């Protein structure tokens, strides 16, 4: 026996088996959504555990994880400064060696 149900366009008539098919499809979608939720919860838990390990490693090195951006910026500056000094020393060594490296005719 046909059943009248509400739809976006007003009332429509559906056959009883169509209702069962809609219910099965909805259950399948729900099951899929629940599986995805479980997967995402697992990923979240792994990410939180990894974050805790990284924060612990930072603290073990005397770095406050909340201050990590400042520490990285400081280390980058120190690296750039050290590289500039090294490049200057290499250039100086090259200049001092240049007279000895010239070929004599």
C-alpha cells in the first residue's frame, strides 16, 4: 500500500519497499560514518601521543615547547651568523693562499 511522506517538494507517495531501501541506505551511511569517526579518533589519539613525546623531548633539552618558535628563530639567527663568519674565514684563507697558488711561467 503506497504511503504519503513529506519531501522537499511537498508530499510524495512512496512504495513500502522504497522506505525499507531508504532505511537500509541510511543505516549503511551511519555505519560508514561511525567507522570514519573511530578512525579519526584513533588518529587524534596518535597525534596527541606524538605531541606529548615531542614536548617531552623539548623539555629534556631545556626548551619550553610553548616557546619553540622563539627558540627556532634564535637558532636560525645563530646559524646564519656562524655561516657568515665561516664564509669570511674561508675567503680570508683563499686570499692568503692565492699568491702561492698562482702558476709561475
